[in-house]
C-alpha cells in the first residue's frame, strides 16, 4: 500500500498538498487542470522532488528520503526518456543495471521483455529507427525489467494517435494483470481514465484529493474539473 501522510511540496510560489492511501494492486488515474501539479506529485513520489514536509510510505516502509533508484517505483515519462546513442536493448538494460554491465541472464531478460511488448529482434536498433509507438513499447519494456511493484506513467502515450494509444493502454493493462503492480497514471484524457483506472486522484487548487470512483467523479465533476473538461 502507498500512503502519503501530510505531504507538502513547494516549488517557488507553487504549493501542493496530499494526504491519501492507494491499495496495492490498484489502478489510479491522476487528472486535473494543466499546471495543477499532476507531474509534480509523481516526481515527488519517485524521489525527483523533495518534500517540504510529510512522509511517503510503501508497505509501511518510510521512503521519504530514499533516492529514486531505491524506491519501489518505475516511472515512464512523457518523452519515453530513451537515450538516442544507445541501442534499444541497452536502453532497456538500463532498467536492470545503469552501468550496463549485463550478464547473460540479464540480456535474456531484456530480450524477453522486448518480445513481451512486441519488439522481438529489435534490440540492436537505435531509438531513431523506431516509430513513435515502438519507442513507447521500448520504454515500457524498461519499466517491465525493473520489476517494481508501483508503476507511474506521466502521459507517455499522449502524442500517439487514438488507435495506437488504445493499443498501448491495452498492453499496460495486460502487464498489470501479469505482475499485479500498482498503477498511477497521469492523463489529460478522461476516456483513458475510464478505460484503465477504476479510481482517480483529482489534483486541483493545490491539493491532490484521495482516490475517488472514476465514473462518479467524471460524471459529476467539481467546478474546477468541469471547467477544465469543458462540460
């Protein structure tokens, strides 16, 4: 279980507060107006942004001050964060060992992950030789090899067309079914939240609210979310 206790994040004149729990294995969307703090929340959870106050716990272990690599979180960013000078296999291998000193077993794990996301035999290619959808799959393979119990997605599929994005969301759902990982997914698309996440955290007016039923929230949004969605 993920628990945020009295969390306060301050960046310049921007403040965000959060106090909630997410059960292990849950699939939770994070939505709200642009600039409201959705990515800030994920960044703090992953250890890239410090807390002003409060605690973050996973399975009753305090991870507030743990470095990103020591946290139980695998994060997929908006730009997929693939290194252009490394092969696809090397990019995925970074999820196992950042120094890329991979054993034969590690390389087999990379190959298996690439096959699982639909990229068999493409490990020797450079990211520029892949389509946008294939790059997203490679980044997802890197998340897969990390074998972390919590996956954080910061709109990695936002630039994809509807059909391809739908395919990627289905792939994420399949991987979650296999691993039982907890999902936190930032999204600007209510349809994506409805499709994949039964619960949703609304981030608005400096607060990340506790997870609520996605359907109920989107069918009867509060004023700030209503204005953002244009409904």
